[in-house]
């Protein structure tokens, strides 16, 4: 990846993290789950080790491929929202990348949907 693309991805991830104080982590992965850019928000600690995070992104890429089997009949996935006890996880898909974010779980569903909409606009050109 060239330096300009790296800077662009870094700026996108920073913009996503700045959408709300409840944001924890944002990453952009390729279609194989390799992290192209990822940042943990300042003053937040990761709930997973780096090794677990890498495995999670690889597994998420496999899940995306499984979901795509149903695109022709059900339509493309707009986003995936997983609500856990300690964290909310969101995956949003672009043509060539997956956007993965985590945020604090106490936000309302309305607020989470607003954040997802903003992320989709920020990442529309990826």
C-alpha cells in the first residue's frame, strides 16, 4: 500500500473515532481480514489481546464471505451489529474493505444507528 493510501485510511479511522466519546476502536480491514489501519481510542484499553484482535478480524472476513452467499436473494448486508455485555461491535461493508468498530454498549440504538449512518458516509469511497 502506498503512503498516500495509508494516510487516507488513518484519517478515516481518526474521523470515525471522533464521532462520539463512546467509541473505543476503529479499523479498516481488507476482504481477507488483514488490518489495513486500526486505532484504539486514547484512554481506552483493549478488551482483547492483539493476537485475539487479528484472529477476530480474520474470522469476520470469513463471516462476510458466508453472508455474501445470500446477497442475490436477500440483498447485500448494510451492516452487522453485535451487542455484547462489555462492548458493541459494528461491521460495515464497502466494496473492498470492512469497517470494524467497537463502542461502549450503553448508547441508545438510535444513537448507534446515527453513528453507523455517519460511518457509511465517511467510508463510501473506499
